[in-house]
């Protein structure tokens, strides 16, 4: 997993926005956020949510 700054740069957004979106996806069971890790739990639903 790239460092957080790299994830933000790839997403083309601010760190705050990136964190908000990731937490929202985690709250919906699409991701698991752990210290320094992002685990995709449901790739298909995550793909749909990102569209």
C-alpha cells in the first residue's frame, strides 16, 4: 500500500476528503481501515460505489 500522501495524490483530492470518503466506505462495509492499511472487503460493491 502506498503511503497516505501517495493515495491522496492518486485520488487528486485533499487528505481530508480522502479520509472522509474512505471512512464512509468503511462504514458501509466496503473497506476495513487499520493503522497504515486499507483492506478491500467487497471489491464489486466498492467499484459500483466509486462510479
